[in-house]
C-alpha cells in the first residue's frame, strides 16, 4: 500500500477541505504535486483568504478546473499577503 502525498506550500499548509478535493481527483492531485512550492502557496492562500464558505468552495472548484486546464497560479491574484508585504495593500 502506498501513501498518497499532498505537497504543501511555503507558508501555508493544505487545509482539510482542499485536501479532500485533491484526493477526490487523482489528475488534479498529480498536477498539484508538480507545482512549485510557491505556486501551491498562492493557491492555498487564494482559497483560504475568502470569508464566506460558499466563496471558498467556489475557489476550490475553480482551482480544480484551472489546474486541469494547465494553469499554475490563480488568475488576477496580487500574491500571498502572508509572504509578500507588497501584496498586503490589496487585503484590508
């Protein structure tokens, strides 16, 4: 039996709801694990920074679609404010 590996980000760990979504689709998980740690960090932050649960679910759904389409980072995202101080101005 092999252990399934889900790679983490640089600053952020993969939250449970995102982990569940990645485990439910092996193709998405494979693409996820081939992203750079900084790319994974951007996706995790993009998913977790929203306030409403329905928005968070929509972000996870879009993450799945975008990864399958070959995108490596969230579109129109100024960057993780937890890692890049210059991005903090966009999150007040």
